[in-house]
C-alpha cells in the first residue's frame, strides 16, 4: 500500500504548478513532439488512473474534443504543456492535475529509474538545503512558540528535524504553526507532527482511498514519538493562505476537525487528492490524482473548497492576529 504522499517529484505533486512560459531560447531547444500523441496519451492515463473513473473519462473526452477542434495543433512544447494544464484545470478544478514539459528526456518508469528520480527530488525539495522544511523554530516573548514550515518532508528524511523542533517548542504556553507558504509534502510527516499536539496516540486522521488497489488506508498518528510532546491542553494556532496546499491542508483540516487548533488566515488552496507523475512521452509527463482523502469526523475533505479559517484575516495579518489570540489565551 502506498504511503500518503502529497508533493511533487517522481511520485506525486501537491503544488498547483503552471507550466512555465515559453521563451524563444527554450523553444529553439525543445524537441518537436506530436500534439495528438501527447493528448491521446494524457487522455488514456486519465481514464486508467484518475481517482474517479467517471471523471477521468469525462476529462479525457474533453481533451480529445479540444484536440479534434485543432486547439493544440502546431504549438511549441512549452506552450502546449501550459495550454493542456490550463484546459485540464478549467475542466476539473483539480489543483493536482497538470502537465509538464522537460527539456531532458524523462527516465523510463522502471523501479530503478523511479528510485533514482525520487532520491534526486527528495534532496532538492526536502533535504538539508531547505532544512527539511523547518524554516523557523522560535521562542517569542510571552513564552509563545513559532514553527514556520515550507514543506512536509518524508518521514524517513525529516523525522529527526521534526522531533528536535517539537521538543524545543514543547514548553511553550502557546504555539503558532505558520503554513502560509507551505505547498504540501508527505502524509506520514503530517501524522507524525500532529502526534506532538496530543498527550497520547493514536489519534484518527483522514483516511486515503487508492483507486488502483480499490482500498482505503486509515490515517492515524503514531502512538509513540521521540522527544517531548507539546500536549493537548495548550492553544495551537495554524496560519493559512491561498498558497497553503495539499499535505499542509491535510494537517490543518484534520486538526481543525479534532478541535485541536484554531485556524487563522485565508481559505487554503483546496487540494486533497494524492497524485502521481505519469510519463506520457519522452518529454511530457502528467500529474494525476490517484486517490482521495476522507476525514472520519466531517465525512468529507478539502478538495476544491480549501480549509475554512476559524478566524478569517488577510494572510499578511495572520501572524499578528494569532499572537494576539495567544496572548489573550495565556493564564493570568
């Protein structure tokens, strides 16, 4: 069974990333590929893999119809990737669904190539260069802790950093977790970090349904985490923006449903479907939603709707507002 991975790379993508704009230099380097072949490959993959089979067929027929109308004929590679992404987004409203172009030939989808690509992506997006996603771990006046995260790293990569950060923050009287610029990441890290906000585990989180296996994997926080827990009695505020996406929304949505956090900021981006990169041609790949999340408390997820803040304020004012709330909640 797959882990609940919700970020970009070989396996999946959480960020609603548009295809880059074409430049003359890039177009000159781009190999010519047949638009019809790319569209047909994308349509076939949607029908085969998209989490909702009926929707996958609908989106596939939509692309084929656009292709028959001549929409993509003669387009340069980068322009084609952008237009396919725009059309899929307009039809599906799924921020995890997009098509990318690579100047370099994409690796074959054998196990070795996937492992090598995943290793490179982990180093680039989750590793030491980004401090495993832990941008700030601060102790603010009035004994308020601040944790700013840019990404949820895979647990086998970032668990040590998570444990160190949460141990340092454990004695704070209140905690602010800033996810305003967090595009997502790994679901196991979501559950691991959430565990520190309770006195014990496991706590029930969103489950994940996978179309390929036709199975649902329950979501639970681990019973044990190393270091000190922040615990379940002190206030926690999660900051969100329109850029908060995917696994970052998973963390926020589930803890809000458990009434463990107060969400401050803007409605988040609305991406709840785990997804996987699928190679279409030697230079084109598509991010496809292959599963869905389901929270046992709300019996729903945040796909397309985002997480609704408890305290709605513009994103740039969210930290100030959360600190105000934290100071007001401190025991006198």
